[in-house]
DNA sequence: ACCGTTCTCCAAAGATCTTTGGAGGAATGG
DNA sequence: CCATTCCTCCAAAGATCTTTGGAGAACGGT
C-alpha cells in the first residue's frame, strides 16, 4: 500500500527520464535549447517527418519539459525553463566525460577531416574582447536561431553566406565564430571555411547553450 | 555521411538518457547514491528479482554510470562518480518542480497519514547545531548505508530499532532525523514514530544525497 | 462558408525493452 | 575437486516505443 506509492513516484520520475532516452528527442531538445520553433521548423531542421516530430513533442510535453504557444495555425514549442536546458547540458557533460563511446562519436562528428583546434576562445576571454570592442563575433547558426537569441554584439553569418563576407572579414580584427554549443559542428565548419579562404578565425570553445546556462546576457531580434 | 555521424552521436547520448528512463533503474540509482552495494543487496532492498537487477545494472554499466568491484564471490556496484549523483539529483529536482504529477506522487508517498511538517532543519542549521554540539543526530537508514557513509556525528538508529531508543532520546537535546534524501520516506516515519512516543524530533529537510552533492564532509564506517 | 495551412490523433507494423526461470561461470572453502 | 554462493547470460513471452500515412481539428484568409 506504501510500496505502491513508491512505485508510482518512480514511475512518474521515469517519465522525465524516458523523455531524454531517445536520440530523436535529444536532437529536438538540442534545437529547442536555441529558442522556440514550430513543429515543421523542427521537422525540417532535424530531417524528420512531421508526425514523428509531433509524437516526440507530445512525450516531452507530457514530461513537462516543453511548453507551447499558438500563433495562428502555427504552434511554437519551447523548453519549459532554464532548468531544462541546464539538465540537458549536465547530461551531455556527464555522458561525454563518462562514456568513451560518446566522446569518440563526438570527435568523429566534429573533427571531420582533421583536428584544427588552434585558437580556442573561452567565454571569459570573449567577454573581455567584447568589452574592449576588438573582436568580430560571428554567429553562424541559421537566422531563426540567431533571432531567438544571440550573444550581444554578434553578427549573423550563416554557413551558406560566409563566402560573400570574405572581403569584409579580411580587414576585420580578430574573428571569432560560435554556434549552438559543444555538440554543434557549424562553428568548426566556419573556422575551416574561413581558414581555407585566408581569413584567420578562432572558435568559441562552446556555444550559445553554454552561454545561456552560464547566465550571461542574451540579445534577441536583429 | 555527416548526417550519419550526427545520428551516431545522439544514439550514444541516448544510451545515457535511456539509463534514467526506467523506474526500476531509478530506484537502483537512488540506492547506489547511498553507497556501494552487492547485486542481491540491491535486489533485497528494492524488492526485485536478481536477474532483473542484474539486467538493469548492465544497462547502467553500458552507459558508464556505474562501476563494479569484486570481492570474493560478491560484486559491488557503485555510481561511477559524483557527477552521476549530481545528475540524478538535478533530474529529480527538475521533475519535481516541472511536473505536477511527480510532486503529487511524492506528497502521496511521503505524507502518508497527514502532513507533519513542523520543525524542518536546513543543512546550514544542522551544520551550526553540530558545530555547537547541541544536537542528537539520528541516521535512520539501514546499517549498510550508514556504514557506507553518513553525516559526521550521526548515530545509526534504523527505523526498526527506534522503540528501544526511546528512553535515551527523551533526555537528549534537540533530536534531528535524516535518511537518504528528499525522495525517501524513512525520516518522515521516524519523526512520526518518535512524536507518537512523546519524543519531540525534527527532520532534516533533505538527506544524505543532498549532503553529499553539496560537498559536505562524509564519515564512513562505525 | 469554404479552402489551404499547420498540427494532432489514430491505427498498425515493426523495433526495442523488460521480466523470468534456468543454465552456466567465477570465486571460495572444505 | 566438489559443493556452495553469488552473479551473469540466455531465450522467450509480454509489454512498450517508434514510425508512418492518412483522417480530422484548429485557425486564418477569401
């Protein structure tokens, strides 16, 4: 009779755990950590079918990890709070530090051709550089994510548009690129592309997710 | 070709998530957070079959969340590190704060007859009381867990033995009881039992798990 | 009212997870 | 070297999850 209640408690707790137990759902959380998105925005970005995305979002919603907002025919999903982003980030960190499989998979994903880890910039360094105004900060994520929130002072230059920015960047002071976070490949790609075109660029060691969870200021809109 | 690598990364990450996605496994993690245990120690404490426990432990091991140590014919399992206990605690907190179902299930489990939440003691208060030596601190967990680590200065008085301690406790200064943590019912029961026998006891607001993850000193053995 | 858009819900097939008893492996002690 | 203890592995049944296409609901525009 009390045993039952304990089981019920852990059953409910497992609902939250299960929500983090599917790769597809984790991809969605990773995207939602960048800001709110519509269902088909997510489907498009993650390369999944709409029904599939919707089903996974229901699971996240049942676990109270996401909330929704309706605007016309569109439904926007967002994380239910900062604590959810924190939890996701914590899980990622534990996974990466504990599991050799995770860290290998991460390296394989990020270091596609070969390692180019010269000139990493820490958050603290970046803050200092921004305060002194001696940095060109590039947010290389897709525009929607930039609009939903970016580091104050950053300019949105999605990967596809980098080519047309080369001329300007050649004369710029220190160029620093960032993207979603430490599980995101875009800033790696950007630094590689820029380097190949003769623009020396450095990379922020992590990204927007970590910037947010560190409680640093975020700017939204253009 | 790169898409594949991303999927592989999230697949690996989900292995860790899935490990937290089963109620039985969460019960085991809750027990392991108190200290190392043998397989059948866990089976006994959680009321599960040995094969079942062993299977769940393999899942946790595959996710690198637990480690094993062999002593004779026995195999001891323990959490792989403090970060795992932290992650579990963080998940519990998010679940409790976000999900009404979890907090209701928790209340139903803890407040069995009715609420008796008078005289909660915070960690800070307890530290002060311990420093001034004006407290009788009761660890009401089973002996194995007490031996594996307890708050310095605590005396082990498992629930079943409380009756025989009543005489002594009536003369003791402030009595404070604690158990595993905020999802554990034993300290609630202890305060209720003591109160019913005319011993005024207070309860530490959480328990050993939170004490540990706060980085406070832990004493092992007798 | 009707249509197009966006999303949710449903049903069914396929995949994965959980539980179980029992066989088998590892270590110990006689 | 045999018996015992403690644990892991195996196989199979049952339960649960995931994915899918398509029906249908909510909404805005015409």
